[in-house]
C-alpha cells in the first residue's frame, strides 16, 4: 500500500507543478505509439487526469485507479466540463497493491496498462508492488503491454547532496513552490517536501510531502518477471533525467508461479 496520501494542497497545485496536460504532451505521444491498435487502457494512479484526458481525446477508453479522493475530485471536475473525455474516462478509488477480489476488477480489464510520473514509486514494499503487478497482469491479455515511468535512482543519487536539494518553482498568479528533496531509507527512497505560497490564491497554500522509492530498471525487471511480464526495453538511465520508462508485455500463463500456485488469467 501507499503510505502517504496525496492531500488537498497537492491536488490543487498538481497541474501547475507538473505543467498539466501541456507538460504531458511528449508522454501522450509516446503512449499513443506504444498502444497503437489498443482501445482500452488502464492507468494506475491516474491523478488529475493529466495523461488520461488527452489519451481519451485521442480515442482511447481509459480506466484510472487512484487512492487519493482529492486527486479524483480534481479529475471529476475536469470531466464535468469535457463531455467528450467524460464518455471515455472511468475512475476507481482502489489500491491494486492490496489483494482484491478478482470479480471486483472486471471493469478494469484493458488491452494495455501504463503508469506515468512514478505512481508505482509511491509503493515502498516490494511485496506490495509485486501484488500490484500480478493483479494488473490478470487485467491485460497475453501480449498486452505495460509501460511504467519510474523515478531514476541514478538521478537522485547524483544530484541530491547530503544536506538536501532545495529547488524553487514559480507558479501561476504569483505563487511559488519550494521543494526540499532528501534521500531517506539509506538512499532507497527520496522524500520531497514542498511548501506552496500563493499571492493571489491563498486557498492553494500549504505543504505536501511525497516519498518515492527509487528502483532501477534491473529491480523493476526482476519484479515484472516474477509477476508474469516479459520486459521488452527500458531507457538507459543517464543520471540527468529524473524519470525513465520501462516497457513489458504480458507473458503467457504457462504454469505454477514461484509460490507453487497456478495463476488463472
Ligand atoms: C505523481 S502522481 C501521478 C499522477 C498521474 N499519473 C500523472 O502522470 O499526472 C502519483 C499518483 O499516484 C497515486 N497513487 C499512489 N499510490 C497509488 C496506488 N497504490 N494505487 C493508485 N494510485 C496511487 C497518488 O495518489 C497520486 O495521485
């Protein structure tokens, strides 16, 4: 499970901090190529719909899971103003890193799945992540793809000094975000504490904390394999990009998994 809930301050400022749908442009273009021919996609950690909404406008049906009601509230407000996207986006408040009744997941079955901007990095426990990857595998047919954008350990270990890295970002309408990033858990995770000040919109001010677990491509590959995925390719980490992509496809359900139980897919 995810230990930190993304609060109302996070949800209100999320699009301004990430560049919103405009910032998601390259990701959306890339996902359109990866999922060419697919109709239904599953997004784990859909957030405010930064990626799901443009994909819906490009013709995909998107089911998005979330655990933060604040983020889903923002997404639903956008859907109310966009009937075209609303007919193609469906959200569920559910945590797939916890074991769910398979029959309750029927509406999440998709041709492929993706995770953008490190939503899976919110899960610190490898067994929980394995549970999520296994459950997502049951929702995608053999050969269906899974694209994961994850935080790069090399980037954080290269750029975060012992006394923490402070970054400032101007926000629209006179606001400012000050983020202090520290490596925690012996360098296995990064904690990002952001303080928002807002000149014009005081209701958006406040603090928020994110903790992201830093797993490299080899670590993801090992977990993906155990969960019934074939790893196809990943971006080489160059230490200069905070995030990288890893792409897998669903392996055949060929026999007992390493726990000795048969997987029913
Ligand atoms: C950095 S945001 C990314 C949102 C969106 N994918 C994007 O690209 O803008 C991470 C999101 O993952 C959600 N999240 C964290 N753990 C989750 C889980 N176990 N299941 C579903 N969503 C989760 C958080 O609530 C948060 O909205």
